[in-house]
């Protein structure tokens, strides 16, 4: 999750109170009027009560009925959030240009480069300023050819199937969201144009699994450059690598995600020599991160409380904080062993076992809810299953499957957790995450259902939005890198 000003104030609060259902049928009570007892019969017909009053001893139904309007139960206060952008295009020189809502962009075939002829016509129709010019046909074709070449250097998961267009669009969006120095920004809207270690780690894994390992290593290289000397990560960073944009502070899960991504990216390098070389390149990042993660779980296997992907302050440990550390320590052991740091590799492995056991003890009794002390189901239960852990925590798959029914929203996507406010909004990061986990577990039907939801709720320009409203409208930022990454990983897993 990112910097959602319209969400932060109420995020994580309990859902609004439930409206009691209207009573139906016939009820009788007695009341005193002008010294005489009367009987009153209440008969419901739709939203109207027919009130008949008669003296005691008379049949209530013999009296004339007086209609009294009763208000229907209040409709849920579903959120209304605009779509900020339709997508992102690239102009000659590498300049990224957001596509405004209503752009109705026409792209050159197989790319996200706006067709100059079509855009010229659109400007004329819209009455743009005289003399305003976009990219020339030749320049646009050059950018388009580079995008096609980049796609051809890897794979498009789901090619030839119903989701090929979504996969191609997701890849092109990730390509546009990654800057030349490896900064993979979460989205292009102003308040999202930062690098979250969490989001960037997912993007790195998605790019590696689709044949773009060099891009993935560049992203991890950026994380290496901005990481604190003690191995911690701030919540997010400016794309120029100069530091965080604000004082949100450290978010512990970033360290776990960086370690996890390092291991999964290396796994996509086939040649032993090339893999060892990449491990050496990642060694400083992995060593700092491993030492920090080990120190966090040194006492009882559980780290201190920290904000996680919900992006809110926490004073109680969440599953979304500890699960990435377990996953990261498992992968750290593999990377460190490959790079020849045997002692730290053993320490990371031991810490991963200790922390995994502590998670089972602390969260198992709650059904792997958001907090060790209890609470609602949370999407972080997915982080205790492959492809995050090397083997599933006992009982987690059942909890993960059950969690979806508590998180589903009107448009049939998922919220981040059952405790998220009931505003009708589906979140594509969690929906695509669940599609990926379903694909990894071999449940193709479940994965296909969520992928269909994501495919049918893209923006008119084809990008995945962050949110889908109760009426099915795409909303907030688009494209969102985390969602695009999980869609690609789900499709890749289905092919495997």
C-alpha cells in the first residue's frame, strides 16, 4: 500500500456498525390513551407499516389502517474515489508521460507508445493549442521498437491465452516505472512516485521470472545503495536515491523482502558462474540485511512491532512484519552459502527456523490473524505459503483460503484484511497476490477467477489500477507496480 491520503485516517479501523434488520410479522402491545386501553397491530408490507388501533376487546384488523413509512436499512457508505491516471507512456528521450483520464490513447502495436497520428487527431478534436506537437512518427517508432525488443528479450507469461494482453501491458508498465538507475517507483502519480523496498522487491522477482534478470539486479542494486548501514530500510525512498521523502521511519518488512527477492532473483540465473557472480554482487545487501534480521528475532524469534504493508503505525506485532523476515532469512541462507559466507549463512538458517517456530506458536492459535494477540484475518497469511516460504506453515493454507471469504468486496476483489473498513473497495495488490498464491498451490480455478477480475477491471488504456470500487470502476493510481508484478508472477506460475 502506498501513500493514500484519502485512506490513512480510517485505515484498519473496524467496519461500520451493522444495521439491525427490520422486524417482520405481527406484534401486539398495549398502551394507555385517554384512560382506555387500546390494542395496536403492526403489519409490515415492504417498507410501510400499516398501524391499526382499536379499543381493547375489538379486533385490531377491524380498525382503519394508517400507513406509516419506515426507513429502509441504510445502504453501505461505499467509497467514491476518482481514477487519477489511465496509464503511462514513454516519449523519445525516455521521458515518462502520464495519460490523463479520458485520454483514450491509441498505442503503436505491441507497445505503450502513443501513436503520433492518433494523438495529433485527438489534439485537433480537443482544440489543443496551435503549434503543440507530440513525438514525430520516426521518433515514436524508435521508442516502440526498443519496447518490442525489451519484451522479446524475455517472455510474456500467458502468451496465446486470454490474459496475454494483460501480461504484456503489465510488463510494459513495469518497464516504464523502472528508471535507468534501478529505481522502481510504485506508480507515477506524485504521492506514489517513490521506491518502496516492498514493492520494488516484488517487481524484481517478476522481472527475473519473465527473463529480465539484469533489470531485477538493477532494482536490488538501488536497494543496496539506499539501505542504512545497520541493514534497515525506511518506508520509502526518493527515486534519485538521496533518501526518504519524509519521516515515516523504518519498516521492518523491507529488510525481509529485500532478502527474499535476492534469493528468488538468483534462482532465475541458470549458469552457475553467472549465478555466483550475481551472488557476489548482492553480497553487501544480503549481509547487512541478514545481520539486521537476525538481530530482530534474536530473543524469542519474533521482531518488535513495526508498520507493515498497511502503512499505519503499530504497537503490536503483525503477521505482515514477521512473515517476510522468515522468508528473507530462508533465502539469505541460500545466497550467503552461494557467496561463500558460511558462518552467516548458518546463522541466517538457524534464525529462520527459530522465527518460523515462533510464528506458529504465536499466530497459530489465532488462525494466523493479523496480530499475535488475535484479530481479523489478514492477507499476510499468504506470506507463510510458497512462494514466500520454502514450505508452508502447517494450517496456514486452510486459514489463507478462509481469509478470502472475509475479505471479499462487492466487485469480487479483496481487501487487505477482514479488519479493513467496509467501504466497498477492492485492492488489486492483495487480489493479485492471492491469484499468485493460488497458482503456486496448483489451484488454477481460483487463480483464474481472480485474474479474470483483474483483467476486466483494468483502465481503458489497459493498466492495472490500485483499487476497484463497489460498482466495478477502476480507481486511484494506475499503473501500480506491485499489482502488475503479482499478475505476471501468477501467470508465470500457471504456465509452470
